[in-house]
């Protein structure tokens, strides 16, 4: 009888873990889709130029 209880607890833990993992996968997918949409619909990237004196990249005016 203790084996059945142990198997049931392990099964319930696996089921709960799968639900949590699936929820997290959906959340990440939503964020990635939103970021991809924003990237396509957003502005063009800012062009950078390297300052020859300091070697630092700055936005091109």
C-alpha cells in the first residue's frame, strides 16, 4: 500500500511540474512573439559611428 501512495505522490508532482513548465513556456512564447512584433513594427536601428579619438561608438547625427 505505501508503494501506491508513493507512486500517486510522484505522479501528482510530475503533473504539477508539467503544468508549471507549460505555463512558463507559454509566457516566454508570448514575450518572444511581442518582441518580434515590436522589432518588425518599430523604427529602424540607430546607425553608429566610431569616434577615432576615443574609440567609442556614438549615434550618427
